[in-house]
C-alpha cells in the first residue's frame, strides 16, 4: 500500500475484522495538540472525536487556525524564527516564521473487544485487543501561512503490526486557496470519518485489484473554502493528483475533484455574521451540505492483478438539524481491467445520528454494496446500530453491532459481529 | 444677628442629607496551597438599609475564549450585559436554579445579551455551551460593599458606612469564612481572612 504505510500479515480474527480495521491507521482527526495550544476543550472542534463539528471544520478550513486570526486565542507564545520586520528585508532574508513553544505532540490509544457470531467452534468468538491502535501525532502551524499535520501509527492486527506515518504540509495562502503536499485523502464521505470504528462501505469498496477510496496517497492537492451569502454555509473544493494504487507497472496517477456546497449553518470558514440564535450547542449546526466527487486513474499491475482503468464518482448529502444528523453517500466505480470485461460497482449508505445527551449518541447505518451491478445478485446489505458514549471529552466508548441482511446474510453470517471500542487521546 | 443662626441651621440640615461617615475595609486573604489568591469576593454581609441596583448595566466580556472578569460581584437586581468580543460564536447559560437555569442563546461579535440577577445570596456559574472550558461567576449580594482580590490576595472595600459588620469571603473552590469588623469614624478597618 502507498502513503508511507506497510501492511504486514493479517491473521484471523484480524482477517474477519478487516473491514472494521481498514482505515483505522489513518490521519488522526482528533488532535489534543490544538486543545493544548488554545487551552480549549475537544468539543470546541469535535461533535464527538474524531467527527468534527461545524466550528472544527471552519478551523480546519482556516489552515488549522481560528477564523479571523488566532493570535488572541492561542495561549502559548510561539518561538520566533525571525522578526516580523524581516518581511521588509525579503528577498535578502528568509521569510519570518515561528514554532510552537512546546513540542506539538499528542497520543491517541485504542483498545477493543470483538465478539463474532456463527463462527466454527475452532475459532475464538470473543477477543480482547489491547491496544488495538496507538498513534503519536504532530500538528501545528508554522508561521502565518503554513501548517503541518501528521502521525505515526501502530495497529495491532493479532500477531502482526500494521504501521502508518502519513503527513501533509499545507501552504494556507487564504481560506479560498491552499496547497497541500503529502498524504492526500480522497474519501468524500461526509463528516470525514465515522463516529464508530466500522468504515463506511463506500470508503472500503475495493476494485478488482484492490483500489479503495479509504486511506491517503502521496500527492498534491489544491483546496479552498468560502462562506455563503450572509456568512452562512458556503462552498469547498478539493482537487489534486495522487500516485494511485496497485502496482507500478502501467500505473497512471489518480486525478480527483470534489465540490461541496453547504446551505445555512455556520460558515465554512467561520465568522459570526448572521449566526445569532436562541439555542446553541457544540453539536448543533442546522444545515444541509451537498457534494459531488469524481476521480479517474489507472491502478498499476503487480504479481496478483493486471492494470485496471478506474473512473469513480460519488454524491453526498449531510443534513444537520438540532440534535440529529442524517447523511448519505452513493459511490459508483467503473472498472476496466486489462483484458477483462468492464465492471460497474455501486455502493451507498444512509446513516442517522441523534444526540440523546451531549455525551451519549445513538447511531444507525444502513449500507448497500453491489460489487457488480450486472451479475444478477442482490446487493449486499448491512445494518449497523451503535452507541457512542463520551466518558470524558477525550475518552470515548463505542459499541456497535454489525448485521448482514437479505440474501447476503445467509452467505456472510460469519460477518455478524459486535465491537466495543475504547478510545482516548491525551 | 439672625444670619449666623440661619447658616447654622442650613449646615445642620445639609449634614443630615450627606452620607454617614464612610471608611474602607482593607485586608488580605490567605489560602493554603492555592495557585492564585485572585478572584475571591470579599463583602459586607447584610448591611443595614435598602440598596438599589445600579441603573447602568455592568459588562461581563467574552474575550479570548474567557469570561472577563472571571468573577463579578453585583448588587441584587443588577443587569449584566454579556458582550461577545471574539470572532467566534459564544453562548451564555447557567445550570443553577437560583437564576432559573437561563440560556441567552448564541450571538455574534460585538453584540450583547443581558440578564438581571434578582436572587440575593447565590453565586451562579455562567458557562458557554460552545466552549466548555469557559466559566465565570456572578456573585449576587445585598449591598454594594464588596471587592475582588488581586493575585496577591489584597482587597479594599470603599465607602463603607460607620458601623459593625460581618465580612465574608467567597470563592468557588474554598469554604466561605467570615469575620467581624468595625468601621469607625476615623475610617479604615483591617480584615484578614483565611479560606480553607
């Protein structure tokens, strides 16, 4: 796999749980580095980590800075790498910058209990995995216009270890114009990353030689965001080129583009204009965001698969109303492996979330995956009810149950499972 | 010869209209193992008479993700304007029953929402449900004879009428204490308090 990660051997039950674990070694979306820098709670930016709330997205869209400038908000005084006056000396001096005064590192650790059902007697049905993932991440801003985001992750996959070390450096010229180099995520699913461990089927849908949306790839990305009329909602675009997947033989880089438009709610780049309301909470943002995504490329050939031309598109919807969130995505993949007939795959999901209390969130997801729309088989459907409990702002417990449905249920009964996961960051 | 008597009568009547002789109560609070001695409210408990709330609103600012001042004593009936001075949304609410668990909603930079604190004897916490780390206190008192300590624990209560009083101290973390103090005609009184 690309993106500075290497997957070692997978053993059962890790194989059984592969769909759950895929993408866990991935960019952190919860970064206590920023919590320390601004001395603010996780919930300033997170609905329930790692899922961002509206302000968290605006913070990210400002290059990991507070909207409108964050000099007054950051509680640590940065180390100067050159006086401001050196801007007058440029190009006869290096442009001034700064460094965080404290090392911008943080740790996230996870452990879980996996319970599978309908397994042969020879297989252990219950399994503790402590730790399942440990991450050290680093993030911050470098002067006025650069930011950095990266991590080193170790994932326990039974008796083997999966490592990952994605990072990206961004030039944040202005909210509408940013350039990122490093690990680029193509995944267009709303809210970036699911609240629960199970990866969206859309993100994990693999082509015949293993190309998936999930994960990061080395590349370049141009992105930007802006507020809509009256300071509400707004637009965001992302486009770029990444190495692509599969082997290197005959590979063409993936080119992708994504556009979203948010109606109502907090502006994509923040601000307070037009945002007065009678009630508020960090998990509320009455809004509707619609999005589209397209990518094209050629996964290269290796010992196990021939090269494969791929074109994908996705449509997304993300609606927030008071305590509820409803989001959905549909993803289509046209695959043309060398010498094989064209295959079209179609996957979609719909997910509802409801904040019972700010620390207790119920979730239900329905997924449908049709690997080959012409094979006459019913799509694989799965129901995932779950509960997420924030024991503290930085400690989360999730319990989810995965239930294969329809004909697929009979064929994949062994995929019925329950996962309880403990996740904390400091 | 009548003129001096007239002047004397006027002088006596005028003296009656002036406030009684007032002094100051100075002192220092001590708290073992406290990281700071600031934000302790020291006040006169139950001064005789009725004290009207100021007509002018007082301001508690929300700036740099903090309530400023962190602790604000007010006379009962005072209206506090909560001003958002940040380029982010803020909210103000209180979970305390003595202020009916008010919630003022959310408002942008430069705008205010107001609340009148009408229940004497409580010190409701005010919070922002957008930024959970933000916390402020409004200490509702019967009279205007109060002060807030500085970082070194010093305080001065001005314009206290002559008399014998009970001085109390309030802090969100430590037990309230009290001490008897007499403000004499000569002026200043001293009061040192130790919170536990």
